[in-house]
C-alpha cells in the first residue's frame, strides 16, 4: 500500500516537473505581458511586503524564474529558492546571477511542495509560495500546507497564491458560457499540452484549507478586480502615469475586500503558524 502510494506520488511529481520544464522561460514574459498581468504582479509584490518581515529567512517554493526572489532580496531576506522544475531552477540562476538579488539567495534546490521533510521544524521565518504550487497538488494541498507550516518558527507566515476558480472563468469566458470549459485548464500556461491537474479555489475553499491545515488566516486578496475588465480602457489608463498610479491604489484596495476575493485570476492569502 505504502509503496503504491509512493509510486503514485513519484508519478505526480514527475508530471508536474515535465509540465513546468516545458513552459521554460515563458513564465517570466507572461507576468509582464499586458496591463492585467502587471496589476497582478503589483498586487503580489505589495502583499509580500505586507506579510514577509524584512530580513527574514525565507523558503520560496515554486520560485520560477525569480521575480519574487528579487523582491525578497530587496527586502534584505535570505532565501532558499526552490522549484519542482529543473528548467525553472536553471532559469532562476541565469536571471539572478550577476544582479544584486543574488546576494539574497542562500542556495537553490529542487523541491516539490508536497515533501518538505528535509527541513527542520521551525527552520524558516516565512514561506513564499506564489503562482501555482498549491494548485498543482489537487489532492494534497492540505498536507502540503501543513508541511509548510511545520517548518516555520512559531508566529511565522506562509504567503501564497492559488488559481481562482471563478476568476479564471471570468477571465477566459468561453463561448459556451460553461464554467467547466474555462476551469478545466491546467496550471500555468494553458496552451501547453498535456496540462497537469490544477486545483482552482473559491475563497471559501482557501478558508477551509487553512482551517484544516491548522493555521490562522491573516488576510487575503484577489490578484485583480477591475483590471480583468475592458483591456482597451486599461491600456489607456496605463499610458497616463498619474491616472495609472491612482487606478492601482483603488484596484489594490478593491482586491482586498471580502466581496472581490474570487474575482481575479489568483487568490492570495497569508497564514500564520
Ligand atoms: C506560475 S509559476 C510562478 C513562479 C513564481 N512563484 C512567480 O509567481 O513568479 C509556478 C512555479 O511553480 C512551480 N511548481 C508547480 N508545481 C509545483 C510543485 N508541486 N512543487 C514545487 N513547485 C511547483 C513551477 O515549476 C513554476 O516554476
């Protein structure tokens, strides 16, 4: 039984690794590809700054090409940067070496979020898991979150984002109008076949996940609200620096309201051990 469980786990880890390896360096470009993605990036950045203490010892899970490692390093954090994909981990090295952010990187390690057993209880002040790691483990997200909480000091924080069920539907409204058609897509780049299973969350699922894992939910946010709307208007707003600055303030405040948490492509949340 145990062996079969391990084999299944190994196969699932392999599928995640192959899928994200294939995506390669596209993740970096995707995050900056349009105004909607740039809003999401800014929401993620500010949420990180709110909850990850300056100078913290951080495990970053699913670090990808390293945008948020750069942010953590700018906050004086010391980061163990990890990812399930060897290709993404190499891209991380290529992007950061020779930049000031590299000073914040303690080491790079291959790691699937489902198995953090190599780390000691209380080893880190914070865990950052932005993007998809907790969505790419459909049946194990609670065990994975429990594992992340275990390696935190008491009072330490997991800051994460997962793919939003209703927001994904809103963003990719399919011709059929059927949410299942939009929400069956995999995590990451939806064009890359075959997609790994992707758990998409409602805000209520996030609350349930955190409760089941034994953490204390500190706050949450959508990655977008108004910025999932009219793309032309958004582009015009972005072309005017002052209007864009004001829009971002309103948008980020709106994303944090309880009524909008399901409305973006991702749901962000912070959990205290
Ligand atoms: C969408 S990218 C996000 C990268 C980065 N965190 C960011 O937000 O810019 C998701 C990353 O998570 C990694 N990933 C996906 N599933 C994972 C898992 N089960 N364990 C660890 N990393 C995983 C992928 O290889 C990929 O680099």
